[in-house]
C-alpha cells in the first residue's frame, strides 16, 4: 500500500521563476496518478488547464482547489464519472502565464515601401516596443502550444513582429501621410496599426496591450532621392533658386576656407561671385523660358549709330547731343553708304574707307 500511495499526486502547483515562460506542462512521472481530493494551486497571473486524452477539459483561474467531481464538470463528463467518484485519475495539467510581457522590441528588418503623393514610391524603416499577454488560455493552448511541455516568448516573437510590421505598413498606406510628415504622426500611425494587429493576435488567444512607434524614417537612399527632387522643384521659382544657389555656394566656400586655412581669399571672392552668377543665370533662364532675343550686351553692340554732321564722330542714333562736340542731334545726318561694300562712311567722305570706291 505504501508503494501505491507514493504514486499519487497530492499537490499540483507551478512557481514560475522566469520572466519569459508563457506555458508550462506540469511533469507527471510515469505510472503516477492524480489523487481525487488533491490540491491544485493556481497563482496570480496563472491559469491551469486540465487536458484529458488530448481534449481540453476544465480551466481554473487563480485560487486553491480541492479536485473533485464538483469542480471538474467537463472532465467528469468526459470520463463518465458518477457523482462522488473518488478514485485516482490521469490527465495532463498545463499552466498558462497570463501576465503582460512588456518592452518587447519590434523593427523593420528590411525597408518598407510606401507611395507618396509628391515623390512617388519611397522606402522607410521603423522600430518601437509593444506589450502583450495571453487573454484566452484555452485558445492559446489549442492554437499555439499544442503538445509542447514548455513555451517561451522567443518562440512566438518572430510571428508577432511580422504582424506588427505588416500592420504599420498598412496603417501608413491607409493614412495617406506625406513621407516628409512621418515623424509627426507616430501616435496616429501606432493607434491605427494597433487596431489592425489586434484581430491577428486574437486568433492565437493573445491580446496586444500596447504598441509604441518610436521611429519612422526614410532610408538613406530615399532621403537622398527626395533631396534631389526638392532641388529640382526649386527650379520652378527663379528667385528661390537664385537664393538656393548662392547659399549652396557660400556653404562650399566656408568648407574650402576651413580646409585651406583662409589663405586663398581671391579664390573665395571668385567663388562668391560665381555662386551669385550661376543663380542669376538659372533664374533668368527660368523666368525667361520661351522668350527669344539677344543678351543685353549683344544688343548694345548692335545698336544703330550715325555720324555727327558737325565733327563726324560716330554716335548713337538715339543721342540728343554729340558726345564729341556737343552739337544737337537734329544736325546729325546719316552717313554715306558704299554701293560696293555697304560700309557706312562719314557724311563728307568722298571715298569709302573700307574698299576705296568713290562715293
């Protein structure tokens, strides 16, 4: 009789001394039975589940129980026990940890694509933290744990992270937030992603308690591409481009001056002038796009001229006074044109100064 009694379990409990165990199967040695009237102790943040022949039977919330047919109705029905049945029995006992698993990290392993209204398709990365817990122990046992004797957070973490990253991507797409505004919308995106991911978590008996987005930023490649496109967009405003070109030139000058110890002042001055010149040139080219005509300097060189009738000096046809003798332009007469070469000569000339033909 002593040998038979040594094979009976009188107390069943699990003192969890870990921080990452989600489920634990109580070890029952071979040829050992649970005594009717045994003590089942379920601590806070735990749930105990009895499994008979692979079927989930009774679930026990935190507390101390004396096992009998009265508090094991499902197992009693499965075994067809009569009321007052008092013989030892065999079943599996699982303890499910229902506490929150906090400060779990998530992050985008690879860049996530998003479509921006202004810049097209760009890529971003993100990371943050989340907290979760087992809210439906029976569902978790059936859908996740299976027949495992021990289940830790790490075994489930990869799946949870992927669900969160997928939800973040979907939330960004649904919000239509411009790429440049991602940093200002962490809370809105996190709340939207939390709504999306909860349904996915619930399928496995898990609840998402909290989701925090700590960072969402464009990849280095996308950031460079946006900077280049922004530069090109400035071309649409001549004044802004002139200012941008000058500022960019000043930045380069400062860097070169720092590297050269400030010795090459002449070169610095030339670079400053070049910066303003480039900006002005591009600005003029933009504002005058579609307009044709000679540059101001060329126009000045080809302005019509006449010879002064008093002294013969060549002056502008629009001058009111001769710049050489001061005579009024009403006395300015057009010069003689050579019939041979077309050269315009002074009014009193007798021979062409270009080809010698008699005028």
